[in-house]
């Protein structure tokens, strides 16, 4: 999938991403402010999340729950980490071993410890109100 979209279309983009992914570990690449957290917020909502998704920048990880199934997934933001040791200290491998959805912002900071089976979501600025998305480029 590769397309441009207006910001007001992000909910439809989230629906399309969920239809196209084959796994539950999604890595989000893109500049600061491009809409990674906003897209994750809409993905969590589409999956039936009861928690309002927001950036876990300072806590590194947020946990989301579902109306029907309890635990929905985990949202990581690795922007502020200084080393992969910080990620190991979080017990990252345990999170990856779960059956929950895993949303990772700034995955390039931990590339060597990411699972081989993962979905890549690249967001780019086109202009102030338009973004491009590329799934599994």
C-alpha cells in the first residue's frame, strides 16, 4: 500500500492498514509531527480500544485495553532512549512474546532487537494537511 491522504481521512487509513497487515507488530517511521501517534490512536480505536491512545514518550510504553478481550496492545515510543539496554530493561522481549498488538514509534533506534516478522509503516509530509503512507515498503 502506498498512498497520499488528507489528515481528516486518517480513520479510513487506519481501517485500510488493519485490513492489509498480516502481523500484530507495527513499526512506525517518520519525522517528528508527521502523525505516527495520531495514526496509532485511530488504530487502537478501530481495534475496539477503550483507552485513549497517546504518546508514551516519557514512560516509553503505554498499555491499551479492549472492550471485549481485555489487553489490546502496547505502544512504545523510543525517541528518548539512549541505548538498547534501556529497552532490554523494560522487558521488551516479553512484550514481543505476547499475542497483543505492538505499536513502535522510532523503531530505527532499536533496529537490531526488532523481530524479523514486523510490519513497516512509513509516514511522510506532503504538505501541511497531506501525508503519504507506505506499508511494508
